[in-house]
């Protein structure tokens, strides 16, 4: 069983835009990876550009000469559903604010944890597990 999470960016209007990540969503997994390898606004926004993720790794992109797919991944490169598995592109999910994301991401994508880049750092929140 995977620990799912939501990786988002806080926008200027306080809305949160983000993507689903299927595996290792706990703070010592995705949380640590985000802090150590994706701690800039540029990285956070570029990460959303990949769309939903199977798993997050230290590198977002393979090198030009590297072959990377869902079935034959490079061990330290993130695996994205659209790029690496050929699934249809889904734009990032939108929530009106962080509290709305906490309330709804658990229901919408099964997230147990939320990570939100606030412009300076990653903040993490445990998702509401309410089902409604």
C-alpha cells in the first residue's frame, strides 16, 4: 500500500495548485525529498509541470542520453504518469486556499499528506480523512 500525497504551490491569491504523488508521501519520504532537492520556487513550479507522479526522486528529468520510462526508470529520476507512462495530461488540481486543500485532497486523490511551497519553504500538513 502506498502513502499518497499532494504537492502544491501557494499562489498570490492564496489558492493552492498542485499534483498527486502516489508513493512515499510521508514526511520522511516526499517531504524530505522536497526539502533536499526542490527548495526553490522555480523547482516547485517545474515539478507541477510534470503532472501527477508515481514517485518523486532527486532528479526531475533524465539527461538527454538517458532512457527513462515507467517500466524502465532511472533510479534517481521522478516518474510522472503523463511523461513516463503515456497517460493523458491532467492539469494541476486547484483549491481556494490551504485549508480547502487539507479538507479535500484526501477525498479527491487519497492524499494522506500535503506539501505546499509558500514561496520560501515547504510546509506539510496531514490531510483530513473525512469522507463526504
